[in-house]
C-alpha cells in the first residue's frame, strides 16, 4: 500500500502534514509558502487558512492522504449539502466491528472510504455507479495504484454501499482487476542459511528461524504467545490466522534450540516476542526491518521479504518430497489451488529434465564429417 500522508491540526491551530521521509514529498511541501519543519515531532506545519489547505491537497492529489475530519468538513463550510463525513465514518467503524473484520481490514477499508468521500466532497448517497467508475479510473490513471489496491478499493466501496448505506445496487457490476499470475520469489537453502547467519541479535535470529522453519506469516509471528509453543509435541499453535482460523504447524528442533537460548536470556512473559514495551507484541514493521537489514548485509540480489521465507519453506518441503496436502495444512491455505503455485517454482522435477543443448557434443552444431 502507498505511504500515508497525514494532515491535521496542532495545539496552536496550525495545519500539520506528516509522512515518512520521501524526497519527492519534501519537494512538493516546499512549494507551499510559510512552511515550517518540526524536527522533534517530525512534521511540517503551515498557518491555518482554507487556501493553504486547498493548496496542500492539490500538491498531494492522487496520494494516499488521511485528513482530520475537522479539517475535512471545513474545506467547504458554505456548501448547502455538507458531507456528513463523521457520521458515515462512525457508521462504517461500527459495522466493521459488528462483522468482526480484522484490524488490518478495518484500517484499509476506512482509508479507501475516506479517500473516496474526499475525492467528490459529496454525500455518497448522491453518487452512483458512474461516479464510482470515474473514481476508479482516477486511481488507475492518476494514482497509478496497484491491482491489489484497486481490488481492495472496490471491496471497501461495496461494503460502504451494501452494509452501511443499504444501497446494494449502487456498486453494481463494477469490474475488478484481473489477478496477476506472478510466481513467488523463492530462496535457495544456501541463501536462507546466509541470511540467518547474518542476523547476530539472538531475538531477531530466533524470529526469522521460526518464520522459515514453520512457514509463518509476519502477522502470525508477532502474535505468538509463550503458551503457543508446544515443545513436547514439536508444534506451534497459530491462533486467529488469516480467515480467523486456528491451526498447528511444525516446530523445528533447530528452531526450538534457538528459542531455548532466547528464552534463557530474554525470559518473555506474555508475548513470545515482545516489543519495546513488554505489554505489547513486536510490530510487523520491526520484523520486516530485521530481514531487510540482513538482505543488504549478505548482498542478496533477490527482492526478499519475510513472506519470501514462507514461500521458501513451502517450496523446500515440496522439493524434499512432502505431500502437497500436508503443505497446504501447514500453511493454512483454504484451497489446494493456492498451494499448487509452489509446483511451478520447485526444482524437484525440473532438475530431472535435461536440456537438448546438453545432448550436443562439445563443439557440435555444425555439419558432420564427410
């Protein structure tokens, strides 16, 4: 997903703009007069005025923006049909919670709905399928969003109209983007070994060993509790994974030994891998950063992420002869078709195929002797 730009107000009433460092964003922000950088708070600020707010929205048009509801309403204070912004957002929040959507999905849907409402600055009840199609084209042409982002935006707007506004026919037959059939990036066992050896911190290495040895998602490793490790049965209990499903996956002997060393030094209480504050679990971003640093240190050319270790786990099991049905169960895939993608990246059978070039004699290819 795109990097978020947050627009709000500080205690002195100035407009604030915050985002992760991006030279393009910095250049844009400096085109607006009277800016001020706040190094401690890590945001830019401007004197409050409608004109300044409009200018900020203009320079960041097409970007992933979250704007404070109070500022959102004030953009068109004289409009007769003022957007019931906060009421709709609160209704969306309640419906998402009632339907027990994950925190990640709630956050994503709210982002898409806020962005959609900000684009038109009208009550969404006054909009129809034609407007939604126009908005989607705006995301594709100007926002240059990914297929996944596009698909999620459709789902979010369908949720808004189906379950919140009770206008199920509005979204209609809005087309979804065709899914890309990309093959997963897979590391060799040697590459995985290099990455793990490059991680010197005991806690960080234990995390990555567990991810690879059990094929865990990053969202699963951070939510592990101490009691989820069953060392006697060599199993890991994954609770409330994708699709709200529990499952068991394998606990490697090597990973268990690493965990025991980690346990003796860190003595975790509630979370197996607590964050900076012991009462909170380590963040997914921290886990991702651990691998990013290791990838740079070993000079790996492949674009590897934490999920790459999960792909590698599945592929290496398949190459060692593990039945695809067991791999599906370990990964927690609902459909076997999802797991079958690893047959396309496995070298198990491909390595048995001999290239016709290898059948040619050295220096061959020319006409035979006469």
